[in-house]
């Protein structure tokens, strides 16, 4: 297929490469010339703007952008996608934004005659490179079925979550829980070690008992417990603290809009905010354990 791809950062770049590997023809745009050069060297064609991609005769357009403001600008701006795209072109936004913004942009696309789905991802940069991402998709069943073969070139687990915006609902709810559970694992591991227990033995007990969770078993924040985890390499790589902070903020904002209490989510947001303000924003989010081990 002829596919337009906007946003070639740490996630979008590998995703676009996997579309090329699957045999699709890509038209790409990003504000980073270096990012664009990496894709054109692999066989993609460069576009000069979002509007230029919309005019390139593509069948599908995928966006992977940093925040809701960027999504609105790219889709709703004067030289944006909706001002230039032909009716019927499928639009897929894989950015992580708040559900209300996703629904607003999808409604504008529908008025323009364009089917649209929100399809945020889980799996990080490793999953993006390996093509093993999980896509959480919001949109109609027909649009989901149309998008599924395209998403399958970039991921292995593709879940239809319901109507437009529900992909973002799944993403913010899941990542809020992840942030909370990581803080819980960090607190429990720090307590056990402070009381004189070996970290690996403690993790083994937790992971075979009722405290078992992904943050303890697969991504344990204590150094030396899980090989190849960010904790084993100085908390480099992985899912950054500032990215977790962004997602917790999205969850908090979405909760306000529907007057839903998120007490632990709000506390997690404050802890990650404090940790980031100490200069740790680029560290993996599991480095939050440093707050408990009195490390900076």
C-alpha cells in the first residue's frame, strides 16, 4: 500500500522501517532532517509537510506525535491533513494523547469523509524495533478490520477497544496502573532489603506469592534482580520517567473530565514529578526506587 507516515522519533522511526520491510511504499515527514534521512535511505520518499503527504495519493496516513497539541496541529491546521486529504483515506493516530482530544479529531475527520482510528501502542522502543508492539485501537469495527493488516506489520497484539478514543482510554488506564505498581514494587523491595533480606530471594518470594506483578517479576526495579532490565544497566533505555509522568498527567486530566477519583494515580504523578525535578527525567521509570533507597 501507499502509506504516509508523520513522526519519525524513537517509536515512529522503527515503526516506519517495519512498514518498509513489509513491502509498503512510504511517504514520510518529520521536523528532524536526520530522522527523515534514515527512512529515505531505506527506501521511503520524503514529503515537505503534512499537507504534502495528504496530497501524495496515499491510501493510509499514520501519525506518531508527542502530544495532543501536535495532533491537533497536524490534523486540523491550515496546511494540515484534513485540509488536504481526499475523502476515504484511512487515518491512524498512534500518538498517546487524552481520549477527549482523540474523539474531537476523529469527529472532524468523519465530517471530512475520512475514517479514523486511535491506535496508541505499548511495548517501548524495543517492541517498535522488533515489530512486536501492542496496539490498543479505538474506532468502528469496519475501520479496525481495514487497519489490522497494516498494524500487523508493526505489532503482534492488536486489540479493538471500542469506539473512537477508547484506544487512548486503554492506554492511559494501563499506564496509570503501571506507574502505581512500579512504585509499590520499589517500596516493597526497598523495605525488604533494608530489613536485611537478599533482593533476589525477596523477589522470588513475591513473584511466587500474592504480591506478584509485572513490575516485580519482569521489570523489577532493584538492581541485579532481573537480567537485561533497565535496573541492570543503570536505568538506561526502557520507558523514561518523563514519559511515565506524561501518561500519568493524561490519566489525571481525563479523570477530571469525568469526575472520576484517581487517588493513587495522582499520588504516583506527584512522586514521578518530584523524581523528574531532581534531574532524573531521562532515566527509566523503574529508577523511582532511588527515592526509597535515598539515592540521587
